[in-house]
């Protein structure tokens, strides 16, 4: 008998009685994780006032009422992550989770809104839900809310205590007002939020040490945007910066890590060791530097034996580079955009790349023909009529590869005896085979994405000085295109084979069921 700790994890429990812990009032730690609990009795912890740690993660909980924990005055950790929570009922009583390291973890659920104003917890984790609205109470020091759909957040009484904010992958845009009020922030993560203007939001955050604004739409860095006294890490990678003002940069006297990868920079101050005396690492990969400029910067900074280059993401093969940082032999100029066959986001293509781009477009059209067939589950009833379209698209893409032309006839043969289209769909749904259509569609979509990526790479957003004008780079593009085409062929052939196999199996099942029915009728006659 252990009055301190009770573990029932991984026991396939679907329910627990309300008085399961009533005989152990001194219980401190309960672990009910990795079971199949769909609900909790309201009185389950009513006789355990000193309970500190409750683990309920990885169950099947769909609703949660905080009144279940209302009498727990010493609660330090509550973990209900990895459930199916879509309904959260806040407690009518104020729940004060004990200690500065108290943790409330509700990540990886199905929540769309969350009201935590009656809960005091130092660390709140609500990552990977579907949250559009969150309100937190007082005393929160660290808030983790990445991978949601938040366009705003109500920080409320925690504006004076919040020190760490993790909100990557949300929909904040420029709606940062509530965040700007938090003057004691030390670490901020706002990547992937479609932010185009931060204004002077962080100018009063005097304790700020780290901020990540990568993969947004920022293009301008001005005086006073940040409180620079303690800032050590600044991540502005994958934005739209064309110029970084040397004078503004000189204000970041404590900066140690600066990430500017994936912008549109073609120039940068050479005396960086003087401008940023504590800088240890800089990221400039995937910009628009000429090779001679990048080499000059590299040699200048390496003489200090202190500043290192960050190389972000793999570099395509056969690209001119300085120590892994892509560069160009000539200066890349910005040019007007042109509409190229329904691709308004791509810039002018030159030379032989135009013809190659048209070939890519044609290949994408053929893929779309196949997508239209397998995109919707209801199309399964039309496959006997449309199976030849899949084969036609496959044949066109393979451009003469030896592919069986008997497949359409086989598919038609195996489905023609079905009494009606609804019966086909019902049988496929019952056996789970409609997921095959989903898989094929996802594969086709993935290939189309690769082709879009190749098209973007081809365009290079440049004019006559495209990085693909060298023979080596053109060969690299052709290699990439060949690989993409082969991948498309493999997936389409595999998809057709799977469809053939499943229809053949279905026909065999129908035939066997017919034989069984005939045998039964014969037996009844006898």
C-alpha cells in the first residue's frame, strides 16, 4: 500500500469509480495516463486535499470540468495533453495552482476556445489545438500556445508577470496590442504569424533577451523597435528585408546571435565586429549576395576568430557558394512581375527556361486531371467510367513507358456486376478502402507542390542574371525535373495498382457472396 503515489498508467481503463482514492487522503501523486478514460467522476479527487500531481495525458477525454480539481489547494501539475478535449468548463471557484513552477498542460487537444481566468498557473501549455480565443488569469510566467489559430490573446492580469511567450504558427498579423503591454518579457517567439509591422511594440520590454520573428512579412527595422540593453538573440530570417540600416544595427550592443537568412539582402556592413562587439554567429544564407561581396565579408569576419557563419537549410547541389552560403556571380536586380500561365507570383523567366516552364505546366495539368478523379470519396462510384482517364493521364506522363494497358478493362470487369453505385461505396467504406483514395490524392498534391517549388526555383525572381544561366545550373534543374517526373510516375502507377487490387478483391468478394447465396437457395430448396 502506497499512500503517496498511485499509478494506473497503460491499463486500458475505460472508466474509474468515483471513490477509487477515497481511502487514501494523503495521496500526493496520481498517474492515470495512457488509458482509455472518456470522462472523470466529479468526486474522484474530493477526498485527496493534498494531491499535487495529476497525470491524465493520452486518454480519450472529450470534456473537462475544472470543478473536479476545485478542492485541491496544493496542486502543482495537471497534465491532460493528448486527449480529445473539445469542451472545457471553467471552475466556479478560483483554482490557485501551488508554486512558481506549477504546470497546466492542455496541449494536443481539439479546443477552439479556452477561458483560464479562474486558474492561477505559472506555466500554461496549450500547443497544437484549434484555438481562436484564449484568456489567461493572473500569475502566468510562461505561455506556450504555438500551432493554433489565434488572431489575438487576452493576457489580462498576467501582463506584469509574463516572461516567456511562445506563439509560433498562429494568425496574429499586426494585432500585437496585448503582447505589447507585457513589459517583463524575456523570450518571445512569434514565427509564422503573417506580421508585417511590429512598430514599437517591444520598445518597453527592457528585459528582452531573445525574440524570434522569422517567417513573417517584415521589411523594415527602425530605431526604437526593441529595447536593446539585454537582447542577445534576434531572429529575422525569412522575411522581406532588402537593407539593414547599419546605424540601427549598432544599437544592439549585447547581441550575440543574429539570423537574417532567407531575406533579400545584397549588401551588409563589413566592420560587423565593431558594430556588434559581442556577436558570435550571423546567418546570411539564402540572400542575394554577389560572391565577391560574400567572400569579402567572410574573410573580414574570420580575421576576428569570433564571428561564425550560420548556414540554414540544405543548399541545392551545384550552386555557387561561399562555405555553404549561396551567392551569385552578378548582382540580382528586382524586376517587375509578369503573369505566366496562371502563376502571378512568379517573375520573368528567360532563355530556355520559358519552354521548360511550359513543360512543367503541362505536367501539372495532367496531375490535376488525376486529382479531379480521386479527390472526393464520392467519385468512387464513377471509377468504372473514369478509370480510363487515370490510365490516360498516367500514359501521357510516362511518355511511352511500358505500362499495362489492361488495367482499365480489369477495373471495369471487377465492378460491372455491382447492383448499384451506392453498394460499391458502402462496401468500400465498410472495409476502410476509401482511405486509399485519400492517400493517392495526398501523393498527387505532394508532387504538385514539388513542381511548384521547382517552378519557383526556375524563376529565381530575377532577370537576365538568373542563377540558372550557367550550364551546371541548367543541368541541375534538368536533374531535379527528371526526379520529380519519375516520382510522379511511381505514385500514379502505385495508385492505379492499388485501385486495381482493391476492385479485384471486391469483385472476388461479390462473386464468393453470390456463390454462397446460390448454395443457400439450393439448400433451402432441398
